[in-house]
C-alpha cells in the first residue's frame, strides 16, 4: 500500500530546500531532502504528508521510538521544572541517575564511574584524555575502516578521508592505525587477525608508548563490519597484559542495537572505558564515558566536564529511554529483527550476483555489494527513497547499504520496507 501523496521530494520540501541554500552552509549534507513534520514508530511524515518507512533511526538514535512516550513525558516534566544549571555549577539528581544506570548496564561487574557529554565525538575525545592522563603515555591505536567523529582528534582517529577528513588537516598527532578484522575480505580467523594487528602495534609504536586502543566492536561507518570471533577478546587481553586501556566505542552499537545492551557483550569483552551516545537518550543530545572507578577517579577535579554535558532535559530523556528498553525488552526485539531481515535478504542474495554478503548483529545489519564503488549502493538507496523507504549507505568504498530500523518498528511496517528494498535489489 503506497504511503506517498507526492513524488519524493514533494513541493513543500522543494520550497524548503530552496530556502536552505540561502541559509545553511553547503558543507552540511542530507541523505534525503524531505523535510519532516512529525514521526511515529518506524514512520517519518514529511511536510507534504508523505509517510516514509524509517530504516535508519537517525543513525541508530531513535531506537526506542520517535517520539517514545516515556521520553516525551520525561522531557515535558523536566522542561517545566528547569532547563539548565550546568552540573559543574549546581548539580541535579538526573545526572546522577543516568550515571548510575550506565554503571549498571555497561559490561563488567567491577565498580564504575561515568561522566556525561553532548556528542559521540566529545565522548571519544574525553576517553583519550582520560587514558593519556592515567597511563602517562601518548599514543592511541585505532583500526582500518574505523569511524570516531568529526572533531580534530576524532578525525585523526577516523580512517576514511572523504568526506570526513579531506583538506581539514593537520590532525592530532600520536595516532596509529592497524589492520582490523574484516572476515569477508581477509579470510582470517579472529586469532589470526588479532596477531596481525598486535604485530603492527608492536612495530609502529610498542605497548610502552600506547595509552589506549580504541575500537568499535562492530564497525559502523566503515561498513557494519563484525570482526571474526576471538578478535576482540585477543586485543582486549593484549591490552590488559601490557597496561594499555581498551576503549570500546559503542556509540552506534550501544543500547540494545545489536541484540544485547552493548556489542562487547557478545564475546564477554569488558572494556576499561566505554563511550556511548546516539541511542542513549531517545533523540536528545547526550553522550558518556563509563569506566573502571580507579581510572575515572584518577583525573583531577575540573579535568572533565563541559557547559552542556549531562543537560537535565537530556538526562530525563535518557532515563525514559532506558526504562523503555527494559520494559519492552528491546534486546529481544533487535534479535527478532535480525532473524526477519537476514532471512529475507539472504534469500534475495541467492537471486543476484551483485551482493557479496549479508551481515550484522541484531538490528544493525548490512548488505555489501561485490562492486567496490558507491554506484550499486547509491542506485539501490535512491530507488528505496523514491518509494518512501529511508535506508542509509556506508562503507570505506561506499558499497554498503546499512539498516538501522527502530527497535520498536511494527512487524508489518518492517515487512513493507523490506518489500521495497527487495525490489530495488533485484531491479
């Protein structure tokens, strides 16, 4: 059943797009130039009345719905009381409650502490600050295909040049990149890939100079790459043995997205520090670093913080979002989505030679095409967009379609979106 009233984009969206050219910097891109007026679980309704099936969740942000009732109610209640004081000036209970929740749900049973920020990049930068301060070392190790943000330091940590790094240098020093595990292309076991990565670290910088290894347990912008089993535990073990902090960047993978609270949980990996953002607050800007108490408490007073970090409205939203995750068992929901989507897409892959692999965990799923250019992925995405289904692309070569449906998406809506995607794949 068509949910479209006009071509995509419609006339009102085109009017707004014309206004945008005179108001918004050209360097800000948009995947699909339709302007959204409202939303519902799994649906985006634009200003022309078109209902688009959302398989992107604002890049894994609106996991709990858009808007989720518990988030909206918490935000309304908080904004009526006060909107800001700055936690560093006069604190408030919501910040404490979010930190308590993070300390409870992140991997490991050890004593933890958390600190709140605004964005994923800010969380990663602070994790590096903490690691350098605590270890007294400077070098940071990252991986091929990794993505960690758009600030100067996180651009240095990010692997892909275009569009993230091109002509924005010079970048922060003492960042070293080593091979990741990419089972489709390297054909290695997790142990073999880890040996290669560790050998590269020892050759380039050595453990004695390394403050932290920063890694996405499932790489996001790089192509939704889940490492071969054993890779992450081997890297974590090496870090522990050498006094290097293992930092899990769970900004895209966190909060039930992969079918567990965090992707590190799938192999029992316990990070020293974990960075979170995106799905934490149901659409409001909030991020965090959570880590071992002795590490987090080692930083001097005043060394961590920020004016808006842990804003009370965002904290209220996070508490509503986390409550929704528990009450609706969104880990199980993500696993059901995986079962539905992977089954359908693997059947499609058998009918075409353009698909190299269907992969992912939970509701963080990907289609990689055999052609190492963006052409096929862009064509498929465009066909979906024209029919009112929002899908995203990613990958070092731009040849991956990524699927991030809201974890609360109704079954019939997901099936309808997959019908459109299947048609685009086989066209």
